[in-house]
């Protein structure tokens, strides 16, 4: 069998320092990255200080019997906007939506679209044991909670995007929020933030910057019993993106929107692994874990826990479609968040995360602690025994307690009250089970949302404790770029925001390479080999979708030099 191409895009070493996007196309790996200069970056310098855009509206058109009928209605509505007089306002954002009387799978709608950038976010089913605050209500009382929440949201194009190369800041958050409104709750900015924006970005992550968010131009909302097809137009003369720019760009995109959904295989990817390479290797992993344990046991440092990760590079005989992978992950995702973020001509960041970073609705905040991992049992009795072993494990209890108590302490710095219930329970997922605790709190002001995000990330579940000691250890001993892996992934809205922790995730591009990420917490009592096995367990939801052929696969324990490993013919 001939070798599949080995794309230089997917060497997971630290290849290039982060740098701003140039004004012209630039080669990245085997293909060109187009400039973002033809649309509006809402995070231009000083944008966050300008206050809300002048116009923020949501308009509803008559309901359509099917999704394909809704596309024509949106095209006609946007054409009418273009033919009429432009608004007097110098900035604004308008959402136009068409209700659809049938429920349509948002993944299948996205599968039919070819436009980039694109995004997808699927909400996690509510947990039955979530705690309630003593003080009920929305914290404001001026806006009734009458809109339905989407089950899943898929979007293409960007009415406005937000990207920067410096760490995500309060000014960046304000720049995003100026386009959002309490009166238009479904206008949202979807995206992700780097795990560590102070570290250099490798080539495969450079299109994401230190953060990347979009308000989609065309968006499909899947509800429990219906759907909505919507389009959003945004303009701001001060950012050199006029009403006419926005209308013309949206009209062009709407002509490319497929009116029909395309069914997608949700059981397998029909691809074969040709080569597999781990960074770090098992030997390098053991050395890093041993060093971490020495520091945890030593008296000269205060390190209590550090989370080390692995990047596994799969070469397959065919290119993996990110949306097809997303569909497969969604099958087992009732208790997890599914997400996909992909800038134009860039790799796609796809994941199935069980862990909530935070959810804000008005002044109410929810978060959770998740740590400790075991496989699911093959029988009910076996599964029960494994769960009990996890609950009673001293090592896992140490790791979990560190995470839970740290999150509680961080919330108490910002919130008036914090409730933890249950204090420790089992969270059972299709392949693994974890220790879990639910937390609820109330912020004093909705503007404290940025502080919640900035304080909770990174949690000890993905970094360690103390945070800065653990983050420095990761910089010193982890030999690949995490990028958005283990960073916040989710959305900001006018009334509500929700972020997952970007774990159980992978990076896919146009080549035959896929990077799969997994991490494990190192505390006193850790066994390096056991944690390596835990990495395999956490990555199994990706590996099980790929087919192995022993006569072709070459498992490579190469030196971790950050260079491309080419498959021999």
C-alpha cells in the first residue's frame, strides 16, 4: 500500500513562535492560510472601550415547514436589506431568523456546508444532582426567561470574529460583549482560548491566536421539537467594516449555503491507522512523572499536583472529516459537551468534553470538579466494583479534593455564596467514570463574568496546584504545544454564557494526520505506568473510531524532536 502524505502541519513540537496574521496569504504546512483582513476583527485595539454597538436587534420571519424553505426566506430578507437605505447607525448587529417546524440534526446541517470558518457546540444534558442556591431568581427581574435553549448550534462564516495574540483580557471580553445583548439572547460568540497564552504557539495552532471567537453569519439551532435557521449581520465603521461590506459578504455566503442536510455515519470513520506516534514517548513520560513526584515530595517547592499531557499523532489512510468525527462523538455525548471550532483554512479543534468550566445565567454561576479516572466495567457488578474502588482510592481522593477545594476557594473570592453538593460522587460516562462534585454560586454583578473565567481557568484538573508552579512545570517538561487543548471552549451571550474545559479533544486538518490529546494528574502516590494507561483510556473514544491493520501500522517510539515522522513505503 502506498504511503499517505505526511503533512508537516502536524509535527507536534514547538515549531514557530506565535505571530499576528499577515495581510497576505501565507503557507502553513502544505496549504495556504488566507488573511482574515477581509472581515471584521472585533478585538481591534481600543474596541472594548467604545461601548455597545448602536443597533442590537433580533427579527423573526414567518415559520417555514422545512429547513430548505428557510434558506430562500433568508436570502430574500438579506437582499431586501441590501436594496434599501443603509441604517443611520455607524455600528450594529442584527439577527434574522426563520423558525422551522421540524427538528433537524445540527450536525447533519453542518455536514452539508462547505464554508469556513465554522463552529459547533452541543449543550450537555442537565445533571440530576446539580445544587440549588438558597436565593432563587435570575438576579435581575427585568427580563423573563421565555426563550428556548438550543440543544445544538452549528454555524458558518463570521459576522464578526475576535482574535488576538496576547492573553485574553478584560478589554477583549468587553470587545465581544459590545456586540451581545440581553434582548437578543441567541446572538452568541463561539470559540476557544489557549491553555497557556504566554507560551509559544506551534504551527498547527497559529491560526487560532491566543483566543478565537466568532459570531456566525449563518447559524442552525436545533431545539427539542423544532429548529431555527438564522443569519447575523454586523458592521462597525470604526473597524473599517461598513454596512455595505457586511451585506455584500453575507449575500455571497448565503448563495453557498446548502438548503438540505446530509446524513452522516455516526458509528465509524471508515479509515485505517497507518502510523501512531506519542509525544512524549513512554520513556520520556516516566522521566517527567518521576521528576514531578520528586518535586511534590520535596520541601523546596510547594507543588502539590501537576497535570501532564500527551499528544498522539495518528496517520490514517484517508483524511478524517471533522464533522464526521463530531457526529461519532455525539452518539456517546449525553453527559458531555461536543464542540468544533475551525478558522478559515485551518485545522479543526473537535472534542467531547465531560467537564464544565462554568455556566452563567444572569447572576447564577455553576461549575464542577472532575478528577480521578477508571474504566467502565463490562458487567453491572464489575462496573459497580470499579466505581467503589475509585471512591475509596486514597490517591484519587487526594487528586479530587485538590480540584474541588481549589474551585470552591476561587469562587468564594468573587461570589457572595457558594454551595457544594454532592461533595463527592461518581460521574459515569460511556467509557470512563470520574469523581465529581457540583458547585453553585452567585456573582455580585454580571460584569464579574470575566473574573469567573479568568479565575477558574486553568483549574487544578488540567494544570495543577499551586497554579503558577504547575504551569511552569508544564512549560519546562511538556515538549509539545497544547494549543486550545485543556483551555476554555464555549460561548458568550448577552444573558448567559457557558464554557467547557477543552479536554478529550483532537486537532484535524486537510492532511492525513490527526493529533489526539489526553492528560493525567500527578499527585503523591502516582504510578507513572498507571497514568500512561489512563491516557490510553481517555483517548480511546477517538482510537476506537479508527481501524487498525497490524500488517500496515507502524507504532513509532521516536525521539521527541518535534520533527515530522514520515511513513516508509
